[in-house]
């Protein structure tokens, strides 16, 4: 059991979710930034939904990996995020953008686990109020 920052989640489940985010990242469509991101959401129905960043030649239309994964999860009936893992090839574990933090906030509660990771196996774990204090709801 992982008690990092008071968060209770089985170590194997965390590693598996990170593995899914890393694996999914390969499918990213990022010809403009060349920055591939993968995300994996463990939903309240027990299923894992994955997503990648999908860029567009009209840059502002880009969808981040986190939002792709969350929107797919919602499409499949998710009401609440149990955990979300995000992975990119970064020096430090990749940090979600402000827009994605607000979207994560929408489907989170105090028990939701947010796992930032990179390809070297580094990891940071946060609760939603830590990454977006006093978010809009
Ligand atoms: N990106 C994500 O997918 N998630 C984030 O949290 C940060 C940024 C993507 C968007 C864009 O395709 C690329 O990373 C560079 O910004």
C-alpha cells in the first residue's frame, strides 16, 4: 500500500496504470510539438481508459492526453476518476496543463489519485486539491 502523501493505493495498481500511460503514449499524434503524452484513467467502474495528445495544424485545436482519456472514460459511463496516470519523456514527471487540471477536478474527489510520471520511472503522486486548489465547481 502506498502511503505517499496520505494516498492509499496498491503499488501494483499504480505501476500498472503508469505502464498503460507509457504504452499508450506511443499512439500520440504530435507532429508539430514532437512531444508525446499518454494518459490512463482508472474509472469508478473498474475499467482503464487511455488517451494521447492529438495535435492539429490549427495548433489551438490540440487535445491533451489527459482530456482524451477522461472524455473517453465519460463516454463509457465514468462518473468519477479513481486514479489517473500521465506520462511523457521529460526530465521530471510531466505536469498537467491548467485546462486539464480543471477537467480532472470536474471528475475527482478527495480520494482521487493523480500520478505524474516520465519514461525513467520517476513518479509524483498528488490529490486534486494539491494540483488545483479551490478549482471551479
Ligand atoms: N500536452 C498534453 O497532452 N498534456 C499536458 O498536460 C501538457 C501538454 C500536449 C499538448 C501538445 O500536444 C504537447 O503536449 C505540447 O504542448
